[in-house]
């Protein structure tokens, strides 16, 4: 198996050597068999000075496909270097949804130039899509699709496909509408191929159509595509008229974007729309600092609990050494449950009505986990802490205090970890925010209270 990094380096060396010796025909031939995503990566890695030259060597249609795969800052750099003719050629080859994505990423000055050189029809469609909320399905739909009338014959349908199909992103799935553009049915090109030429579209279409609305959350649309295994899904407006389609490549982009955002929120960071190495130092600082400040201030509660039980800690100093272990175990237990529930929420496997089922499951899981951890910790404290390290303060009663605390903390943490995301979803908050940051803080404070309650009860301090 060829190492991808080695292959990339080999291509980069060859590209730079051919460019240095001005063998442009060979450079062009080198790119032709490659996929657009791979060409875009090579252009990105080649450096800012060489990128415009390499891009101009590509055939017009391939250049448009590669342009879509480039990072937004590289796209901006190329647009700024394009002549008006070059910019118009690229825009003419772009599919509408790709053009909208580019416009959304560009500064205002670049957007004005793009819209100025776009065709009147594309400019109108772009402006229409940009009116939809950022998180709506309407903002990612493609308004270029192929629709048929129910009274068409199969032969008529093929004539229409041949006439306009080459300009569209996908023609695998076809939609049947009435004169007011209301969605009546759906069929595939395969259905047409297997039908007789004089068959009516109405007779071979499937009237049971799964669709999404322009105002639905784009993540819901992406999940629907994944659930049903569709390559495209129709989008209807508030009057149930067909206005666009969402394709599987757009759905994959949405899922990647939402997953990244959830990971960042679970790690106590504000979401960023730039790759890690291209995000500025100050932008990263701004994304991380707010949550760090909130968590630092929330840790005040932990400090207050420790101050309150200062005399108990002084009476049995060995208790101090187990506080980090208890906090870490509780935080990890809560995070495990919260991440599992957040994933289930994102896949529509559970909702708030399932909270009792989720709590009952996590309660049983936590009892099993807590029992195993408590038993293992009891053996460890007796064999390692007391016998091997010779710490006589680690008495069986101290072991009992620590192990009982572990049991109760794990149960509490998992129940909190599974219920908070469900509660957040119910009141309209992002469940990802309720992952590690809040849960760890709550569990840390609670674990100390449980710990010192057991210590007071069993050790009499």
C-alpha cells in the first residue's frame, strides 16, 4: 500500500520541477487523471506564488470543480487575481449551491465582484438562497433540478433530460410537479429506462415522496438523507411548492460542520469555521477564553466546600490524596454518559420523552461500573497504598469511605451526564454545551460533598 504522504510529496516535487523548467503541457497532463479534491490539495500545498499558475493550466470544467474544493482564503486569493473574463468562466461552470457556499465565505468586496460577473439568473438565485436563515435547509439547497409533468410520456421525459440535464448537478432522481410546482411524485432514471416509451410519468412515478421544508434545520435534512440512503431530497417551501433539492455531498458537509461544532462545544470552546492551522492566534484565544473564565469562576464552589471541611481534612490528611482521583472518576463518568446521549440525540435515537428510560439504563450501568471501580480501588488501597508504600493511615475504614464515595459519585455523575443534554434539548439549548464543562463542574462539587459526608459518618471527623 502506497503511503499517502509520500505520494503527495512525490507529486509536489514533480510539480515544482516541471514548473521551474516551464514544462506546462506536462503539468497539465499530470493533473488531468486526478480527482478535483486531490488537485486542490496539491495546489494548496504548492504555495501561494505557484497556485495561480497551476490553476490556470486546468481545463475550464475541471478548474471549476477544483475551485470548489479549495479553502476559502485560497479561493479569495484566486478571485482577486482573476480577470473579469476568468471570473465569469469559473462562475458559469459552478453549480448554484457551490456558488452560494463561496459567496457566504467571501468578504463583501469579493462578493460584489462575484455577483457582478454572475449571470442574471444565477445572481437572482443566489440572492434568494441567501435570504434563508443560516441553519435552514433553504440555505444549502440547490435550485437547479430536473422536474417533469405527470402527463409526459417516458419519451418526452428523455427528451427533456437530454436538453437540460447536462447543466444540472444531478439527474439520477427526477421530480414530478403540477403546473403550480406542487410536488406530486418522484422517480429515478432507472425507472424511465425500464419503462415503455409511451408510458405516462403519472403511471410509473412513486407518489409517496419524502421531502424537507426550506425552514427545516439543515442538520435534520442531512440526517434524513442518511436515514433513507437518498442521493438527493426535494425541498418544498411553506406552500408545498418544489423549490430545490439537497444533495448528499451538501449533507456530508453539514454533518462534518455540525460534528466539529459539537466537539468544540464539548471541549469548552466557541465554534470556529476555520481549519486549526489557519485560525489566528487571537481568534483561537477568543474562542477558548470565555469558557475557561466561566469554568474557573465555577470552581469557586469546589473551593468553598474544601474550606468548609478544612478541619476534617486536617484531622485525616490522607483524605486529601484521593480527591483528584474522585474528581477525575466522576468527571469521566459523567462525560461518558453525556457524549452517548448527545450522539443519540443528534441521530434522533432518543428525545426528552425517553428520559426515564435513559436514566434507568444509566443507573444500572453506573451501579455496575461503580461496583467494579470501588472493588478495584479497595484492593489497590490495601495492597499498594498500605502494604507496598507503608502508609498506615490508609485504614480499612478510610478505604471504605473512598470506595463508597466512588460508587455514589459514579452513579450521580452518569445520571447527571445523561439527563442534562436531554433537558437542554427540551428548553431549546444546544445539548453539546451540557457535556464536559458543566457536568465536570457539577460532579466535582457534588463528589466532595459526598466524600466528606461519608468521612464524617464513618470516621467521626
